[in-house]
C-alpha cells in the first residue's frame, strides 16, 4: 500500500512538472518558433495570429487603453518555459486591455520573466533611449509571471582547520577578506 502511494505521488509530480504554464489550447495553436524580425518586415502576413513568447520585462506602463509591457524577447519551449534568457532576440510590446484589468507596474517590474499568449497587432515605431526602434506589438490573451529569483548565496567565511587539543602556533591566519595576519596559539577541544 505504501509503495503504491509513493508511485502515485511520483507520477503526479512528474505530470505537473511537464504541464504547460499557459492554457493548453493556446500552447497547441500558437506559434512558438519564429523570428521577431519577420513580424516587423511583413506585419500584414502575421496580423491577428496567435504567438507564444517569453520575455524579460524592461518596463510596464499604465495607459488609457490598458497596461503596456515592454520586454526583451526570449524563445520558449513547448511548455512555455523560457529557453535561455541570456540570448534575447530584440524587444516587443505587449498590451493588456483595460477592460480585463491592469498589470500593476510594481508586480510586473523590470527584470521579471513572463510568458504570454498574444495576438500580433502591428509593428510600431518607438524609442529605446534616443534611438528609433520597430516593436512588434501583441495583445495579451494570457500572461504567466514567473517567480522572482532570489539570491541565496552564502556569505564568505574563512573556517579555521580542526582545533587541536594542545596549544599550537599557526604563523598565519586569514580574515574574512583573505588578508593574512599572525595568529595566537589555540587551546581547543579534541576534534573527535
């Protein structure tokens, strides 16, 4: 009985690990493998087509029409997971209609990762700093905001080797910054 429950738990964990992050209907019908520059070159061909894309948020604004996300484009796999955020392929704009609510800029902030299902609307000229840039623009059907990555690095500490049971003289010890200094003798307990 216990073994069968373990097997069922492992199978359920495996199934949920491979489930798509967006609605399965969108994932099946949307295009995932595409180059954003093709959308800019021939926007009339791709108008109103569904695309699944990932991104790293650059900026989120609230406008009269709704929320607007500017993001770095990152390709996604068949489940909607971002493939490699370090190899982005340009930028895009994603619009979330006001009638469906807002995407709060404090939550959808710079550096957060998203996966969206969106209909391609147009290619729009905008600015990145002082440079003109052609953005592909999508209307969001569904958006998935990935968990924020936390920095769990441990602070650096220098640990002195085993304490000995008799006084020893170690001529050099090191502080937290790796600078050597002359150590006093150590009286410590047995290491075992």
